[in-house]
C-alpha cells in the first residue's frame, strides 16, 4: 500500500516483531566498532525497541562474500547503521571500495547531511545551517577506469538524466518538507558542459515544479570560497558525487569537525546511517578519544526513520545538552574528555530527565 | 645584440611549426647553455628590444579591462621597461580566431598578463572554455598560487602560508564528453604518467628553491584507484629523488576539512586539476578573498599571469570597487619572471604597504576604498621611494 517513491509516507521496514525493530549493524574499521558498541549500550540503557544484527566486513580479504552478506542483511531489515569500512591501498585496483559497493548495490541515491552550528562548540563561523544533498551512486565514483595506453589512465564520470532528476526531486521535496526557502545546485558546467550541464538542466526542470522554493546555481570553486567566508548564505545544496564529498567535508569542518555531524544515505527501499564524513579514524582507534556525537546523532536519525520519534528526541536532547558542556569535549573539539565519559554523561542526562523514560538500573560497570 | 635577439625571435616564431617535440633547440642560441628543465636559469623571453620587454595583455571580461588599465598606469608611472601588446578576445563569438590570435601573440612574446575570459553558458557545448584552450595550447602545465595571510587583512585564520601547485592541462578539464545513449553523459578524466611526473617534478623543484620542507599530494585514490593512483605513484617516485623534502598525501575531502580547521599545517600542495581548483579557492577564501591572491601559469616556454581564482567579476564590473591587489601582485610576479626584480619589489612593497599600513581596503575585504584610490595610493608610495617616475 505504501508508495515507495515518497519518503514521508514510507512505512517502517517490516522487520518488526512484537514491536521491536531489527537493524543491521556494520561496525567497520578504526573507531567504528567502539562507537557501535557505545550505540548498543545507549540503546539498551534507554530500552529502545531495536535489536541489532551485527555483520562484520573484513577489509583485508579480496573476496566479496562479506559485503554481500552485509547487503543481504540490509535488504532483509531495510535499515542499517554502519561504520566506515577501510579501503586497503595494497589490494589490486579491481577491488572496489566496499562502502561504494554497498551504496550502489542498494541504490542509496541520496546522501543527506545536515550541518548545524552547535551552541556549545566554539567555531569560527556561527549560525551555519546547511543541508547538503549529494548524489550517492554515480558521478565520479563510478569506478570505471582503464589504461588503454600505458601511462595514460582514463576515468569515466557518468551523469545520467534519470538519476539527476531523481536527486533533484529528492532535494526539492526535502526542502519543502523542512520548510526551506532556497536550493543551490553546485556544478562545474563551464568546463564540463555536457555532464554538469545535464545535471544543472535537470535541477532547473525540477525547480520549475516547486515555485515557492527559489533555485540558483553556483560553480563549485566559487561555492567553496563562499563557504569559508560567508557560509550563512547557503540553505539547501544539491550536487553530484565528488563536489558533494568536498563540500560536505568543508561544511563539517566549519561546524566543528568530523566528530559532530551525522549522515544518512537514503534509497527507495533502504536507508543506511553513518557519520557524515565517513572517516575510519584509524589513528585514534581503541584509545577512547573518539567523539561519539556523530555516531549517536546518526542513530537518532535512524530512530526517526523507524518512526520512534520519542526515543530519538530524548537521546538527541541529551546529546545536545552534553555537547554544550565544554569540560566534556573530546580531543577533536579541544577538550580532554574520553568517549566513555561522554557516553556515560549522556546516559546520566537521560536518566535524570523528569518523567523520563524507563531505563536500566546501572548496578556496576557496564558489560 | 640586435641580431642575437632577432635570431631568437625568429626561432620563437618558427617553433609552432616544429612543435615542442623537437626539444629545446631554440634555447641553445642563448648565452646561458642550460638544461631546459631548470626553470630558474631560463633566459628571459626574447621579446626584448633596446632593453624593453613586450608582454601580451589580454583584458578579458568583467573587471579585467579596468584592472589591467590600472596595471598599465602603474607601469607607466614607475617607468617599467615593459610594453603591452593588447589582444582582445570576444567571448560572444563562436569562432576560435580571437583566441588563436592571442595564442600566437603569447608565442611571440613568451609572457602574458590576462584577465579571465567569460565562458557563456548559452553557447553550444562545442565552444570550449577560452581560458582552457589557452592553457592547453600553450601547455602551461603548472598553475602556482601562493596563499599568504596579509597582516593588514582581517581573516579568521592567521599565519597561513601555502603554496598550491595544480596540474593545469589534463585531469577533469580535458573537455572530452559524449552522450552515447541519450540521457547518459560520460565525461573523461585523463591522468597521464608524463604530465603527473612533470607536475610533481615542478612541485619539488619549486619547494627546494623556496626552501620549503614538506609537499603534500592531494588525491582521491581510494575511489579513483587507477587515475589518482597513478598520480600518487608519480609523486612518490619524484619524492624519492628529493630526500630533504618530506612527502605525504591526503585525500581531498580530509584536506578540505583540515584546511578550514587548521590551515597552518600545510606547506606545499600538489594535485590534479579539479582538486586544485577547489583547494585553491578554499585557500583564497581563507586569506581574504579573490581580490588578494595572484596566480601564475607556467609552461616550459611560456608564462601567463592572472588572478588566482580566475573570476570575471561581472557583477562588479566598471563600478570602481574591484580590488586591484591580485592583478597588481600578478604583474609583480610577471616582472620577477622577466628578471626585473627591482621594479617587482618596488610595486609589491607599495601594494603591501597600501594593504597593511594605510589600510585602504576595497569593499570585498570590508573597506570603503575605490579601485582608483588604491591605485593612486600605490603610485604615491612608489613616488615617495625616490625612484624615477612619470608625472602623477
């Protein structure tokens, strides 16, 4: 009965037995496993009716068995929370990036990242509120490269009409839903006239169907320059894959770093949540210094997607309360707190909420 | 001496017929017999008669014409021995005659100063970007941009000193696109071993010349394994020949994120075309905007100087509010290239004094000065140094 094309009327995935959802969890590499554990802890503490089906993906093997298992699990459950899977440079080029493979196989065409200045975090720019919608499956990330002549590599960037229309439509619908006033398309059509020209044309066509939202376009180099001088001028931005990568990282840097921003990948049938900037964080793995905010906020986006809004709001409020407390900031925000301290404080904040939810009684160290 | 110059200019005119592949036979006529690969010992371009150089000037569109007029004023005022050969390029016509004339003029003179030529979106896709055509025809393979925090300009980040070397001819800007199936466009990004080795070599040589400690290659080799993988590999090969300079690499998304949080960690950066575009614009934004940073395009035989972020500035054209700093500093870089170091430092100091001490700022950096006021101030400072100048 549900019309799959409209995200807002999308019914929660069917893996709901006895009121509990099952969600695939892919820990990934680097800081992924420890943060996934923290999410697990927090959910158990708040009695969130979500069970995690953990699927491990080993980045060092060349076979695709692991990632196929993960994809099948996500097809089964419909929703996933993942850490970033490392792309090992020592493996041959035929070995595709596992994250990329996941996104293209499940056709998660829209990557949505909402960059907001958080009140407690000190940044050079204030009042940043940008929504970035990035095409997630084509563009420069097609992994289509070949070397016809030795020493000359050709890399194909594919832009198609159907996918550009789809992502533009998604962007405008999302802008309308969230009550946004302006959508900016980011491109480089003065140089890549056919490719980005097609993307821009599709955006313009879709824009004509949304008269209450103003549409403009900006070349990617000017966009990045404006972002570092005056980011407050941007509202919603839609763009192809590579520009999306760069622009979203710039915006993440503007609001405080990779530890703060969650990201979501939406497709017609599936949704996968992760940190916005997709870092493995190998250098800080297992040191208890990673910032859990991004992953926890991503899990709140997950709960919103599952229509468990009460739990999502509760956890999000607690996180935002804790983020304003500077003494609990982790190293990436310039503080000295550890990951477990932050998570513990979030749990305390939730517990101390008056008329709060049912929580576990903490008798001792958390297992 | 005249015949020597005549021989040189003859060979310059004849070189288009023979192409670059013939090597550097023309340069052998010069008194300094050096390896053509070493840019620093290259003799000044031969368009020099009676001690005066001739430089091609392409006004371009938008703010280009007015700013380049100011450059000519300043040069005439300071009695710089440079004559400008002006070549107009009309961006509204579809034929390539204008840009071919400009290219011939640059081949003749060896050096050019240009404003940005607009790429009109209403033209058919077969009309290539004129700036791109110029860069590829003259094989200006290295785009060098030096972003420095200026003390007089208020920015969010301080003490930035980054040198960006960007491959200028290939990469995503090959303009090779086709629509095999309707609704599906394929755009080719070309990375070649030769060009990558060349740009890496340029970057390391420049780093060594300027006494820099570290070169960072910016790439996306986790996704574009063959293309950026080749680029990275070439950089590593070249790096092994420069043990005094540390080499590291960083993925472009992480780079941009680091640039907005901690830009002081970067020293010299080398990268392919598109990432260079983005990163150079981010850095320009960090040090104060597009009106402050000059850029230079170097090839083996030619050099073209312009503003680093290549803006036409259509919206502020002819309003006397554009910031002339970038173009004036670009002209100083040109004078350095022509080995007229005294004039270069004279004008550069005057521009920087205006910027930092008198604080005469234009609108883009938050001031209220007009372009002509800034230029007048520069000329006054030059006059006060006691050098020979024309009447004000």
